[in-house]
C-alpha cells in the first residue's frame, strides 16, 4: 500500500493500483477527466484520510475499511430530528431493509419519545438503528436524570379503613424539572424519560388505642402497581415505616401514591417521598 498526497489530503492505494499520468493536457475537458480518474481510483481503494495535522505516515488498522486521522478535527454525523425511538422516518427508505441495520445519526430532537422500553430515548445525541429501533449511545444517564423530586405533606391527613386514599402532598423539598404536580398529586413520565426509577418513602401515624397496620402503594395509570412501604404498630403506638423500591415506567405513565389503613381512625402525621430516574 502506498500513500498519494493530494493537497492536504493523503489517499492510500493498494500496491497494484496506479495513478494515471498526465503527459499533456490539451484542453480543460482532458484535465477534468484525468483529475476525476485520479479521484475515482483513490476513493475505490481509500482506507485512510489524513488532514496533515498528524506527522508521519502510518498504515490504516488492518480491520478498518476507512480510517480518519487528525488531532484537530472529528467526524460529524448527519444531523437528523427523530420523532421517537421505533420510527425509521424521516430517513429515506424503510428501516426493515437489511441495508438499514447499523445506520448511525446524530439526533437533534431533545423531545424524542421512548416508544418502547427496549429502546429508551436520551434526548439529543448519537443513535444507531438495529433493524427495529434506535439505540441511543449517550452516557451519564444518572447524572443527567430528567426526573428528581422530593414531595412531602405538612400537617396530618385522615384515612379510611380498607380504602386506597390518595396522598395529598402539599410541599416539595426539590423538583429538578418541575415534574411533580402538587395540584393533582401525580407525576407523569416525560416523553424522553422512560426507564427505571427508585422510590424512597417514609411515613408515621399518630398513636391510637388499637393496633395499626397500613400500606403505601404505587399506582400507575390508576392501577395498583406495587407496595412501597408496609407498616405496623402495637396498641398505644404509632406506625413509623420506611421503604424503597425500583420500578420500570414508560413515557406517559401517570403515577400517584395511596395509603390503605387496616383500622379506623388512622391519621398520617408525616409522609415524605423521593423519586428519581436511575437509568433508561
């Protein structure tokens, strides 16, 4: 293999390929034809492109069909605004074509939606197509978690025996992106924030003259999903309970928390809940 310098770009050719020589160009058309011949031969055998910023000459890696070399420039992927993680458009053609697998682009749509738990979105960044969906290549997901809030209730809340009563939160310690709605006491998973979440909760009740038992439940789209915390107390004592769970949620899920008491007269004195996105 040998290198042919063409201005500031070097083209590497196989040893059996030759560059046509230009003995005498009698017209602009001949000059153009010969120049295009050089470029065509160079591209057909090209394995390495240099911009001249790295001194010396080294051969491309044996396993690469194309290698770029520079210490001051990079490769810029096509800038495409994807709508969601399972739709091939707006790229031309169809995503089911064998030639589509392995396509890589730089998504410019920060609001790209996760339309499958298998293909979580992570905003702007590089994505590759595997034949069914777009796989994001972004990192530092936990550091850049879109959801991170802590809600609490100041003041007591009455309960009803054997009925799931929604927790009426009325304050927050923090809410990174204003995700939790204190008016409806719900959290809706953003379009680009599907993934796994951790929920930490604690609550206490006032003491009563009977033994107490209770549950704090996670509801998703008005359907019971999981217990977050289970608490019990003896006669004359109040419940003090804590719990932590991890749960997978998809874009558009509406989450709320409800309390179920197994005795009458239970009063929630304190409740605090933290929720954040662990991964996508």
